[in-house]
C-alpha cells in the first residue's frame, strides 16, 4: 500500500530562507529517500538531512492506484 508523505524541507537557513514542504507518494521511507536524494531539484550537500525529515513527516494512506514519485514541492 502506498502513502503520501508531507515532508518539511531539510535544507537549513540561510540556504533555504523560509523552508518548505515536499509531497511524495511511495511505499516506504526508503523509496521516498531514493526519490529525494536522486532528484536534481534539491541541493546534494544536504542529503544526510533528508531521512530524519522523512521519519518525522506526516504520512497518510493513498487510496487508488497512483504512481510513486514527487507530487508537489514548495521550497525557498
């Protein structure tokens, strides 16, 4: 079963002035990490900060057949 993760943006101030939220549909924490750590959209210098934010994310079950991946992001 897949879930949607609402993850607080992990890049600290001043690189990320106001933070943000990233939404990912995935089967587990490791799949979320793979999407986020391999994405060209995010700064590679902060990969070590991703997993703690995944573990503290809000997670909701997804009903239906949705493709895994990054659904939406708002980051500064």
